[in-house]
């Protein structure tokens, strides 16, 4: 079986999508039977922060819960991602629209909203970048953990049946 790609996408790839990437990798590491069939990455629809590590506030809040985001670096999404990733998951409606605008007509994967996997259909992971303190980053982490669990369950059923 070929690996299934999962790509998490936000605007700059320094807050929400690397948090989802790191949390999902951490949870996936606890499931080696599933992990062998998945490839995981994150990207941004804007190239503002290419090559930069995640926002220090994201990194700090994630580390307090046991998630290490330090190896991750921002990159911009590209049309080649639609060939490589079967699941491309946006953190909000604007980035979903940005992805739809560059999505090739022949793409047969799942382009959708990440929080759909938490049962929050159409809901957005709020951008914590301009919030003061850790409150916004904690909220992002709460939502990401719930959606990561839902996505893992979905992939278990799809890939390990």
C-alpha cells in the first residue's frame, strides 16, 4: 500500500498548521501500525515566514503539553502538494478558499476543514497570532487535539480495516 499524505494548512505556517502537524505526529508515534502508512507535513498559503520555526508562543504552549514543534520549519503550499497529499486540511475558511483556488481540477483527494474531524463542521481554528498571552494558543491546541483524535480515528478505519 502506498503512503497516505496528510497536509495541514494555515496562512503563514507558524502557528496553527505547525501545531496540528506536531500534535498529529506525536499522537501518530503512539500508533506504529498506522504511522507506517502516513506522511505528514504542514504549509502556509502565504510565503511570509518560509524557513522560520513556529511562533515561540506556539512552541512554548505545545511543549507544556508534551508536543515538540522545534524541528518544524515554515513552507509555502504549492500545486505539487495536491499530487503528494490525499488529505489537505485548512485551519480556516480563507485558507480553504486559497487552497481551492489553486487546486487542480483532477485532484481526487480530500480538501477540507481540519475541525470537521472534531465534529465541528465548518468551524475554524482561530488565528492566535495577534492575541496577548497564551490564551489564544491554548485554545488552538485544545481544538487541534480534538481534531487530531478524530482524524486518527478516521484514518484507522480507512487504512487498517
